[in-house]
């Protein structure tokens, strides 16, 4: 498959209208280990740019991002 045909998370985020009843969730892992680290950093920066843009046009949108390799981490609930 040509690289130009690969769908990227940032392209999908750019199409989401967002809003108070919208939530997006995705996992992003370094599955691009065969590429130079600069490629991965560029992709993460593009995703960040898309999320910032989404939140500026629809700040009520919930965005959940899970990084890879977090399955073994236990998260304690935060109490007020």
C-alpha cells in the first residue's frame, strides 16, 4: 500500500465536529519502530495539532488518548 493511501488519526480528527455529546478515544503506540524517530515525532505532533484544533472549535469535546504499553499500569482514583 502506498504511504499516501494510509489513513492517519489526525486526518480523522480533522473531520470531527465535536461538541458536548462527542467523545473520541484512540490508542497511539510506537508501532512505527522501523521508521526514524523523527517520523514518529512528526506524526505525534500532527495528532496534537488536530486535537488542539478540535478543542478550539468544540471545547466541550472529550478526548481520550491511550499510549501503547500501558496495560500493566495501575491507576489510583483521584479523590477530591
